[in-house]
């Protein structure tokens, strides 16, 4: 296959070469780019070819099909043709001379055509060179002409638009002048308005500051008056306390000078025992100041949160009543000491002098929401403690709460320090016994909390004496 392809390519190349030679030898009927017409020799060539065929056929016999007869006829014809050869020989030579003349004329004519074609090609090349030279020389001139034409157009546009631009510029100038004058007028008006507003605002601000100063002055005056009245009330309370203490001292001196009648057994059992001492001074010395006691008893307020009426049994100086009042709760207290009750009333606290058994016994059943009893049960005869708890259970509503605080006998330090400092103490009540009394009286949810660790007040105590000096037991009425 490769050999055949190579051979085909070679044949194609030979054919193209022959065609080019033929075109060069026998050019077309036109020459050059100007389409110069040349002599058409093809009819002469065709006539020559026909004449050559006729000359070559002289003295030959027409072919016939093979066969004996045809072969005989052909032999006869050839014999006759040879016999006439001497007759037609001159004619054949003349014909051949004519054909040679035609050949010479064709060659001369072809040479003339080729010369004409070559001359036309040279003329075309010369014309092309002249055209290129003229184009090269005309290019700068063309660019210059274009530049001049562009400048002419620009000058024409400038000349044509100058009048319009001038009119538009004059119109805009007049408009800008008008707008500028209007802006100046608006700015002047705005400045005057702003100045008026600033003056008005300044006046309003000055008036507001004056009013605020007057209000602040009145508020300061009222605060000073309130502080003054508060200080006066405090001074009055101090004076009343001093007068009350002096009167109490005088009464105690009178009582000491007058022999007291013997108390009946019923009275000694019914109420809390009293010693012939200054109770307020004793409480300040050994119980603690009112602020100290109030700070300790504030922890019990949350146990009565949300409750209605709360009773403080043995309210003393009214510390817990003050805590309940600060919490917004309704509270009242009872105490057997008249001086303590008077001190509570001087603080606008609700307090009564009463025996706790009589008071609880006279209350309606389920009339209280809570009962607080701090440092009281250790003053009662032991056999009356369950009676007090039973009366408290009867006075409480279901769900009511009782909180009892008392010295803790499980801490041995209490007997060496605080318990026997109060001559009215009878016997301490253990927490387990008090819890038993509460269960017997119908209380539940009993919880015991130990407070005031002994090591805080007596840091050098041995481990055997450590523990809470007091405990508080709380229970809910079932």
C-alpha cells in the first residue's frame, strides 16, 4: 500500500509538471492583468491534427473482419495501393510540406503569444511596483490630509458650538448668581432662626435648671427635715430610755426597801419567775445588745415567710418583732415583765404583759399562723413545758409553724459559761425531749438546728466541751 501511494504521488507530480509546461508553451487567449487578447490557435491545431490523420491514411487499407473472403479482399486492396504508390507519392510529399509549414506557423504564433504574455507580465509587475511606490508616497500625504480634515472638523465644531456654549454659559452664570443670592438669603434666615431657637433653648434651659434647683432645694430641705426629725426622734427615744431606766432603778430601790409579800405556790408555777434585778441592764450585759440579738434572730424570719399573724412568746426587748415588721409581717408579742412590754410599746410594737399559759389558753383554736419562743422554756418548770407546747398546738392553724430557741445541754460548755448566769433558769431541755413533746402534741416536720458554736466565744475549750451553745427546733402543725 505504501508503494502504491508513493507511486500515485509521483504520477500526480509528473502530470502537474506536464500541465505547467503545456500552459507555458500554449498560453491562454488573454495575458496580463489588463486582459490583453491573444490569437486563438486551437482551431488551427485541430485542423492540423485532422490533416495529419488524412495524410497518414493515404496508401492504407481499411480494416475488415477476419475471414477468408475479407483476407482476400484486403490482399487485393494492398496490391492496388502499392501499384498506385508512384502516382500519389508527390501528393503525399506536398501534403507533408504543407503540414510542416502549418507547424512552423503554429510555432511562430505560439512564440508571439508567449512573448506577448511575458511582456504583459513585465508590464503588470512594473505597474504593481509603481502602484506600491505611489501608495508609499501617498501615505504621509493621506495622513496629513486626514489630520487637516480632522482639525477642520474640530474648528468647525468649535465655531458652530461657540455661540451655543456662550449663551449656555451666560444662562448658567445668571442662574448661579440667582441661586447664590437665594442661598445667602436662606442662610441669613436660618441663622436668625437658629439664633432665635438658641435664645429660646437657653431660656428654657435656664428655667429648667432653676426649676430643678428649686426641686433639689426642696428635696434637700425635706431630707434635712426628715434627718432632723429622725435625730430628734432618736434623741427622744434615748431620753425616754434614760428616763425609763431611772424610773426602773427608783422602783427597784423602793421595792428593795419594802419587804415583798410571799408568793403563793400557784403564782410561782403559773408564770415565769422574776428576780429582783434590773432586767434591761441584765439583758444588755449577758444577753447582748439589741442589735446583736436582732442580727441573730433575723435568721428565723424566713421560716415564717408567707405566714399571717405570728406570736412572739417572751418577746423581751422586741428584737424579733422588729425583724418581722421590717419583713412586712403582722406580729405581736407577750412578756411577763412590764418594763420589757413598755420598751416594746415605745418602739410602736404590739406587745402585752401576760402570762403565757393564760394567754395561750384564752386564744381561739387555730387562730395563729406561727409562734416564736426564744430563751423561754428553760425558765419554765419542767412539768409545764409539754403543757405550753400543747396550748401552742391548739392555737396554731394546720400548717402553722412553731420555732423554739433554748440553750443546748448537749454542749457542756453552756453550763460552765452562760446557763447559770441567769438566776431564773430552772433546767435545760434537751433537743430530743423537746422533739418528743412536739410529736406528742401533733407537730411534724421537726428539724433541729445548732447555733453559736462554743469555740467562737471560747476558742480554748477542749474538744469534749465543743458544740453549739444554743439550738433552735422548728415544727409544723399537722
